[in-house]
């Protein structure tokens, strides 16, 4: 199986708690790197929101321009509530992608939307927060892939040390 390159792009993320949760999601779903713009993330490190130390495994890169920072063969996928966007259940994920998320209190700039290879949205009753949206998109990517991690061995590796529950046969 060919190695895929998956990145997350965060445009001036507002909430340090959400950035910590995005780091955790990125680690769970095998994301290679996170790029971010703006100055608000710097508060996240001080609050210690990366509870699983994902930053030790994932590149976290502050950049001036998100679109100039990704490899040429990477598809740019904006995740935003935009008229004309593709609903996530209908979307086929590319091998190499950067998923671009706007700030919680604003939207992705039109010039970035215009340069995107695709714009997708999650069809829900109400808008979700940044961390929840990242988790859903990354899970959808995994669920639609041919990668399978499912096993009791995986459960042993990742569950909390206080969890020894089993289903009895």
C-alpha cells in the first residue's frame, strides 16, 4: 500500500482547547503534519491542551500562507459551510490531501476557497466546533479507506489503563 500524506490546515484558530483536541485527533488518525496561520494558537501551548503529547509525533508548523506551504501533489480540501460545497458522505478523499479549516469565529477566505480542489461540508442540523469537525472528517476518511486497524490488540494498545472491560461470550 502506498504511503499517503495527510495534513491539517488551521486558519488562525481561536480556541486553544480546540487546537489541543485537533492535535489529539491528528495523532489518532495518523495525520502527518498540521499547518496553522495567525497568532492565536500560541496560547494553546501555555494551557497544555495536548493531553496525549501528539506534538511529539506530528509536525506542527506555523506558516504565513497556508497554500504556499504544502507539497505540489497535495489536494487542497476546504471544509466549510459554503453554498455549492459537496456533502461529506458524497466525497471521495484523495490520497494526498490537506484539509483546511477556518477559524471558529469566521470563515475561510474566498481566495483560498477559489484555489481549493474541493470544498466539503458536514450536513448536520447545526454547525459543529473545529475539533469535532476535524474528527468527523478524519474518521470519514478512515472509514472510506481500505485501511483497517480494527482488532482486540488495537483496543489493548489504546484504551485507558483503568479500562479492562470485555464482552463475555
